[in-house]
C-alpha cells in the first residue's frame, strides 16, 4: 500500500473555475485525480481532496490551493514500484497535466509517496 499526498497552487488570468462553484470544482478534481491514480494503481481510496480560494488579487487573478491525500495499492506499472522518487515524478507530471485543463498554471508545492 502507498500513501500519497500532494499540495498544489493554481493561478492563471483565465480560469475554467469560478469562485462561487468550489464544490463542483472539488468534485471535478476528485474525479480527475481518481482517474490518474487508478491508471497507475489497481485500487485507490481518496481520503481528502480540498480546493479553496486563497485570495483575490488586485488584477482579478484568482489563486487556488488544492490538497490531496489518498491510499493506493496493487501498483499496475511494475517499473514504478522500484523507486519512490520515480513514482513521485510520474504522479506530479500526470496530475499537473489534468489540473492544467481547469486551472491554467499549476505549481506543485509538495508531493510525497510512502510505502505503508
């Protein structure tokens, strides 16, 4: 079993996300993250997904924080199981790609994968 945690900041001038629709955004993010993790691992349990608007800047640019925690098991890509660093980089790239569709610019502040 693997424990996965990620904290992401997203900002862009033109977002597909509206501040008044955070619950719908959270559901969309949950769905996207679940798909990415399910493709790499056989079983996924999303423990926590939070999307929050942190501030509204003077130039009307919104800034969002996304916090994700999950438990994953039964890795389906054997070469990833050898190195946690490789797994973290792969997850960072795949998750960033799906979040870009909603948020434009994605900054990964923290990502960790640990064996349990």
